[in-house]
C-alpha cells in the first residue's frame, strides 16, 4: 500500500475463504502488463514516471462480469512491485488482491500472473501499485467491469465511455517522497493536479449525445472537487453500486473513489468547456496553482474555453457541505446489479451484527525515534511473510489476532495485529478521525455498506488499509 509508510496501519479482517481459482466455463481475457519507468513532463519538467506498457496512466482493463481475468505483470522497475485491483472483490482468491500481506511482491526483472474472476460486479474501479509510495509516480489505470448483455443497466446505453483519472501530483518521485516521510517530514503541498496524467485534457464529443464519464481519484492524499463548466453531471454509479440518479454541478471525489456520471453535451458549442479538479477544504489563495484543468471539446466547437474556471464550493472551514453532499448520494437498491445481494436478501435494519470495531486514527507519533501513524493506538508492522501466505502454509506466529475492539488507551505500540472477524458475519466498523485534516480509509476488496456518517466521514481512500480478505 502506497501509504503504509506514512500512515503505517494495515489491518486484515480475517475471514476464511477457501480459494478455488477461476470458474471454468466463463470466458478468459488476457492482458500483459509491463511496468517500467518512462520520462514524461506532466507539469512541464521532465521526470521519471511509472508507466504500464509505456503508457501513463496505464491501459484500461475493460472486461465483463464473470470474466476470468489473467494479467501477466512484468516488473521492470528497480524495486519490488505489487499491483492492487482496487474495489475488485477477490472472493475466491483474496491473496491476489495485491496489497501488502496478501502475496509476495514481484521482484525486479520478474513476472507474476494474476488470475481472478470478476464475479458479480459491474462498475468503475482502478488498479495501482501498492508498495513504497509508487502510486505517487504512476502505475495506475482504470478497471472497468461491464454488465453482461442479459443484465440491464438503469440508464440508456451512453454514446461513449470516457475515463478520467484525477489526482494530486508531485515533481519529486516516489523515492524522494519516501525519503521525506522517512525523515519525519510531511509531503507538503502537491505541485499540481493531473487529469489523465496531464493537462489540458482533450476529448472530442458530439452535440446532444450523452457520455458516461468515469472519474477516479488516483492521488495520494488530496480530496478533489470535480466539475465541468456549464454541464450537469448526473451521478449514476460509484464503485459498482448504482446510485439514485441526481444532478451535481460539482462533486467532491476523495482519494481512492470512483464515480460514473452521465453527461449530456447539451451546450451550444460556442466554445470549449473547462474540466476542473481542485483541492478541497484548503486555502484557495495558496492552492489555486494546484488546480487540474482539462478541456471538453465539442466536435462542432466554435472557440476556445474562456471565462473564469467554474467555481468550487467555498467552505474551507465548513466540513458540513462536503459531508452533506456525500450523504445525498443514495444507493438505488432496486436497480439490478451484476447480481444483486449475492448472499441472499438482507433487510439491512435487522442484520445481527457479529462484532463492532472502533478504528480511531490520531496524528502521527514518534515511536522508537520514527514518526508513525497509528490506528486505535497500534502502528502496524508488515511482517516479512505475507499474512495470507502464512495462513496458506500454516506458519505460526507471523501475526496476532488481537486487534482491539476499542482504541487502546496506553502508549502507542508497534504490532502485527489483525482483526478476528467471523466468516459470513456482519461487522460494524466505526471510523473515528481524531486528526484535524481529512483522512481516507481503503476497505479493500469488500462490499461496505455505509450506515451513517457523523463529523467523521467514511471515505474509501487508502491512507490506512483495512483488508477484508
Ligand atoms: C527519483 O528522484 C531522485 C532525485 O530526487 C533520483 O536520484 C532518482 O534516480 C529518481 N528515481 C527514479 C526511480 O526515478
Ligand atoms: C512469465 O511470463 C511468461 C511469458 O512471458 C509466462 O510464460 C510465465 O508463465 C510467466 N510467469 C509467471 C510466474 O507468471
Ligand atoms: C432505480 O433503478 C430502477 C431500475 O432501473 C429505476 O426504475 C428507478 O427509477 C431507479 N430509482 C431511482 C430513485 O433512481
Ligand atoms: C469497453 O468495451 C466495450 C465493448 O465491450 C466498449 O463498448 C466500451 O466503449 C469500452 N470502454 C472503454 C472505456 O474503452
Ligand atoms: C478532435 O477534434 C480536433 C479538431 O476538430 C481534431 O483535430 C482531432 O483529431 C480530434 N480528435 C479525435 C480524437 O477525434
Ligand atoms: C439533470 O440535468 C439535465 C440537464 O443538464 C436535465 O435534462 C435532467 O432532467 C436532469 N436530471 C435530473 C434527474 O435532475
Ligand atoms: C451559448 O451559451 C452561452 C451560455 O451558456 C451564451 O452566453 C451564449 O450567448 C450562447 N451562444 C449562442 C450563439 O447561443
Ligand atoms: C490564505 O493564504 C494567504 C496567502 O498565504 C493568506 O494571506 C491568507 O490569510 C490565507 N487565508 C486564510 C483564510 O487563512
Ligand atoms: C438475528 O437473530 C435473531 C435471534 O437469534 C433471529 O431471530 C433473527 O432471525 C436474526 N436475524 C437475521 C437477519 O439473521
Ligand atoms: C477468533 O474469534 C473466534 C470466534 O469468536 C474465537 O473462537 C477465537 O478464539 C478467536 N481467535 C483468537 C486467536 O482470539
Ligand atoms: C481527539 O480526541 C480527543 C480525546 O477524545 C478529543 O479531546 C479531541 O477533541 C479530538 N480531536 C479531534 C480533532 O477530533
């Protein structure tokens, strides 16, 4: 996980799922990924970025529900590599999730073939390298799972599919950023926000047509507000769940989140239009230069985009706008999914909760002379033997199943503590942010149903990882 070093707190919810690889009968799709450094100048100055097959961002994985996906990954970096398939539920092979703890990293010059089935999911996801802050140098790309023809989607087939990655970006590469963190320094303000690895981004469209615009925040730590000048964005899907369709003029997209909007090209094409991704809840004066700007170009456009950039919500000191906006997003529970409620029909109000965990993050502390993040008073030590492999080969003593239900009150400690969950149970996880800045959590590979938000908000980013295997 890119951020393990910064917010070194990784926990695994331990749920036994016996692995059987892929289902025979369902189609196979094959990809070859070569991960290497290339030189690019996303902010005007040449720098080394991580490319997949020479592309930055990497190629789109575009597959269909139930496909068996085979991705041969060749590591041409000078460091270990793990690719994480974010949001893809590895029901049958959690060790292929590609986060620390799941499998051994791919050493330089080696290759490894991921093979998993994208079962019962339809939607917008993305992949990224999960070790050593590599994601801050690239290596990410969109991962789309389409519906099978027999499964309807709750909107008309769009005229086209547009993928947009947005994210904060530093001119320093991941090794330099890592060095800063290891020395106990903050990363500081990013140098820019990239839209599809660069700016300005161009996409030609035709008047009156509706496009599905899939937006992923692939950044490291910056929450971004996304908007398209003069265009309403009808929110339709988020990470595999169809939403109640509502128009937004802008939406806060936190680190790790993916959304699909239906955008109708209904303007008069007197000009091109700006696409903007700007940092949220920061000092607008200081951060203005760190704004991602792209261009939406109609094929019949008569001129360049002009005028001021569409304004972001002004609420540097008011977190309620963002929170209320997130609350306004509702799941359309009657829309068909890949296969709704795969484990049966639940009445969410009457679920018997098996266990409750309060996960509380606090500002980083010094432990043994190093600045470390903690969750519930524990700073996670990633063991040399990946946890899932320890299970597979019955290696004892690699980790402790002792993660506390409530935050520890004593001095923070270093530990390889893992949550002891119940197979097929329902866990209630309460995330408490005891810092003054936004914190993102990544609940990897698991279907999470948000039941409430208070001043603390649930966000699927990845400063800390809770990996429900
Ligand atoms: C990262 O940047 C440092 C300079 O800060 C440079 O020495 C190093 O070669 C770069 N590493 C990669 C992998 O590009
Ligand atoms: C490495 O790649 C070669 C082909 O390029 C393939 O035959 C082999 O199975 C791959 N090895 C692994 C461990 O994925
Ligand atoms: C939910 O999806 C269904 C099926 O497409 C649709 O008929 C219904 O209007 C949607 N409900 C809302 C509130 O968007
Ligand atoms: C993905 O593939 C489908 C056809 O299977 C195509 O209609 C769609 O445009 C593709 N999406 C992207 C983003 O390439
Ligand atoms: C977009 O439109 C411009 C100008 O009309 C044209 O030069 C360019 O080739 C088009 N690009 C694509 C991808 O269609
Ligand atoms: C969303 O906005 C578009 C105009 O851009 C409008 O045609 C459409 O009816 C709106 N949809 C909803 C559900 O409000
Ligand atoms: C096009 O729309 C813009 C505002 O959306 C308006 O200012 C302009 O006058 C319109 N141009 C034409 C030719 O209708
Ligand atoms: C924002 O930053 C500017 C420049 O650093 C500073 O002058 C201003 O006081 C700051 N505004 C707030 C509200 O902190
Ligand atoms: C919850 O537990 C009660 C008592 O054991 C049982 O009657 C009920 O059916 C359970 N509810 C669900 C949704 O499993
Ligand atoms: C994990 O939880 C189960 C069920 O509550 C319990 O039987 C088991 O002893 C626990 N394991 C450890 C190591 O605490
Ligand atoms: C953190 O927790 C302490 C003790 O519960 C509380 O006094 C403080 O206000 C909290 N700070 C934040 C930023 O939530």
